[in-house]
């Protein structure tokens, strides 16, 4: 057993999934009594420990208890995932670590997703087109994308688009959102960060994308699109704008695919996967990566 300290976001996810665990039998069907007892005891213990920011998890390779829910006619399953002894290239990437220390308070993405975003720029270095991020918050991941573009994709532009008024277009597929979340930011905060980092390949665009601001993104090709908008319809509209501008091999990455609080994004990505237009990768760091066929 390992005493594991949880981040605030992980705490929220754990609480949300445990609250949904009452749907377990209706979604999954009857389970064996020993397995059900283990799940009950584990959930009870972790509910108590979570009050103090901790959880007990097993390190013997067994899966953690599964929490089920049913939203919009679709089943969802969540487990607390721990992958010990993994290859960690970021630990010896001094360039990335230096950037991370400067932007970590400007992003809600963790170190692992931030490292992956930076590396994805390298993967599309040979693909024509600019880089688009919609859902910028305070600019942390935008810095990583722009710095990586300057290193591996010189000549390309990085477009950072946000309402700077919080989440928009929350709807029936997004039960955890009502609109306006993550509004604690501004264009000045993002542009100030870019200036301090010495990045001149960035354009910050204000407004709901693409409804109000799509016309301001002056590019005909997108090689990498990072979508971090939390809700279904907002993300779907971004996909509709970006897809015709993405050629084979271009990458679209969704920040919110693995979160129990962002079921609308999970639904959308699964729909896109079924369309046949994309190759699909689910990374356990909570990214969904779609590669244009």
C-alpha cells in the first residue's frame, strides 16, 4: 500500500466519481460479493482519507475500484490509475523543466500533459500549418507550444484563442458546467507572460471561437490544434472550423478527455473516433490525441 497525496483536481475527480458509484449495479450488473465488498471498503476508506487530501492505492498491479455513471444514455467508467516505474524523459529535459517552472502557475494542466504538448509540436514539425490553441486560461500551455514552435517549427505562428470570460456553450452533455468557469484570467495576463518569455510568434485572439474570433485567425492550415474548453458544443464548433484546415498527419489534442467532470468532451471524442476521419490515442495522462487520416 502507498499513501498518495492528491492534487486538488484529482480530489475533485475522486469525489465526483465516488458520488456516481451508486449507479454501479445498474450499469455493470451484479458483481461477485468479494469484489463488491472490496470496492465498498476501498471507497469508504478513500472517502475518509480524501478529506485530508490522501488516498490508499495498491501497487501490486491490480485495478482500482471502478466507479460507474450514466449520462445522456451513455455509460462512463472511471478508475484511479497509478502506473509505477514509468519512463520519465521530462526528468532529464532541462529545457522543458526550465519552461515548466516559469509557467506552472499559469496553467491547470499538469507536468505530464504539458510535456506531451511540447513534444507533439516536434511530431508535426514536418506538417505544413500553424498551431492553434483554444482555451488558453493564463497562457501556460501557450508558452510551451510557442517555445516548441520556435525551436522545431520556425516560421509558424501560434494562435491563442479565448473568451477570457470563462467557459461558454455549456449544455446538456456537460452536467458539471453552467458557464463562466475559469474566468480568472485576461488578455493582459497572457500577453504579459508571452512578453516576459520573449516569444514573438504568438497572436492572442479574444472572443468565442469560432463564432466571434475565427475570422481573426489568418491561416489556411493547422498542423496542431489543442482544445481545452471543457464542454461539448464549444469543442465541436472548434473541430468543425479546424478540420478542413488539417491535412493528413495533423494532430488534434483534447485536454479534458479523461476527467469525470468533462463527459461532454469524452462524448465528442468518441463520436469523432467513430467518424473514421481520425486515428485515436487515449493517453492515461487524460489527453485524447486524434491524428488526421
